[in-house]
C-alpha cells in the first residue's frame, strides 16, 4: 500500500479475498452514519441465475460464413436495470476471423 497517498474513502475498504474465488477481492465496509450507495458485487450472479434472464445477441456479417457474435446483452427484470454487456472483437487471419478479445461490463 502506498502510505503517502491519503484517500478519504480508504477506511471503507478491507480485504475480503482468501482462498474462496467466488468472493470479491475487496469489500466495502459501510459506516451506518455514512449514506454512501454500496454497489452489490454479486449483481452478475444475480442476473445469470435469474429465471427471467434474457439474452440479446448482435452479430457481424449475419447470414454469411463469417457470421460471428459481436455483443451479448444479458438482463433480468427481477434483478433491476443493470445489464451485463459482453463485447467481442476479432482480427482477420487470412480468410477467417479469430477472437481477439472479450470484454465484460455492467451497464
């Protein structure tokens, strides 16, 4: 830790890692007198496990031999307005496309 950097929010964070990979590496300790919004770290699991989960696919070059997924949006009305967004980028190698990267975010 960089002791010379003073962060007024640092007091709220603690290590919550350990050997259990299902837990987040950092948790936020909420001061009951501090009305700060805490983001639920399990939102991804809530959306993925919801019975009303909906996936929306976007394709590149649809209907051709080069058809590939460019984006997946995953949502669940029972969870709220948060949406998991997965974006895929490809590079062309010869006549084929190869997955270059996958980015996942919450929007």
